[in-house]
C-alpha cells in the first residue's frame, strides 16, 4: 500500500492533530504536512473548507480521499496499514481500547477546550485587549454564536465561569481512571503502547504544557507520573508533540498556566 500520498493538514497546538501525528509516527508511516495556522483563522479559508467543511484539524488525504475526525483517521491508518499495530488483537481488547477513544472524543476533548481557554487563552486575550462581545463574535464568526458566547464567558470569568470547574474536575477524573488502570500494567491496555495511550497522550501533555503537571506529580498519581515519563522517552514523542509547537505559543501557554495554577490547585485539593 502506497504511503507516499499521505497528506496531513494539522496545527502544532491542536490536541487532535498531535494524536494523529503520534499514531502515524508509532506506525512508522511517512506523511507530507500542510500546516493550517488555526490561531490566524486559516481553517476558515475557502481552500481548507474544501478539504474539511467543519473547519477543524486534522484532516488526512490519502490517494485523493479525505478522512476527517482524529479517531477515524487513526482507525483508517490502522486498517489500511496494518503493520506496527496500535489496536489490540482480540475483539474484547479492541472494545476496551474504544472505551478510551470514545471517552476522549465525547468528554475529554471538550473539557480540554475549556481548560485551555480558562487556564491560558483568556490571559492572552485579556492582555491583548478583548474588546466588545460583538468584536469577539465577528473575529470567530465561523465557530458560531453559541461557541463564541461560551468562550466569552471563559474569558471574562475564568474558572468561575458557568460549568468551567466541572470541566476541569472531569479532566481530573480521567487521570484518576488512568491511575487505577495502570495498577497492574505499564500501558493502558497491557504491556505495550496502544491506541488507548495514543488517545490520552495529547490531553496529559496539554496539562504539562499548561504548567499543570502538579495534578499528577509529587506523589499524587505515581503511576500516571511513570506512564508520562515512559511516554516522553519514546523516540516518537518529540516529533508528534514538541517539534510542531510554535515556541512563542508554548512559552505563552506555560506562563499563563503558572498564573492559573493556584486556582486549579485549590480546585484539585477541594476535589480530593
């Protein structure tokens, strides 16, 4: 099967794009990149909308066929290129894997959007001048009014915005679930890295990028701590998560996270 025609539309700070980059790297599949700067709104360009009308990354093009949605891209890569498998062999094990990928898509990813805004983006936007809601709405008209209204609340009120603390607590609950699952294994499905680890990796790494590793470090979640150390030691990690992240954005997110950490830590301690 020809891999030379794999084209990935992606962005450095997108958790979903990082997941696909990680999966492709673990499967040793070469790809050609098309970088879409979502911070500049390039996802709303007519050229990209012709690829993915939802105006989100990633999107994979293979032999002229477009595959969207990060989990489906990973499944497509697995089925099309079965070497170096990420999915387990038995039906029951594959169901266990999909419990993780389904939870990430339905719960953890929306929570990631919330915590990234509440912990980081709001500080950047407020420093740069947020202006009026109408101006904010116009700047992201492609997202729709309801999505911009929610982000406006996150910007104005931070962790005190309606539902924000609940999203962060949900995030914590998945780390607790990981800790329990790793009691008798090194990886989420057993003795080797699988799609379950690939699915969770961007969301644990996002917390680290936001200076939130205290959620699991200092003895709080020792198995998650060890899992993340093993993850970062893999030769595929930097190419998937670090090299594509703009340094200025990485520095900004970490600084913002440090500013927000006391509020998040208080919520973490209250939730114990």
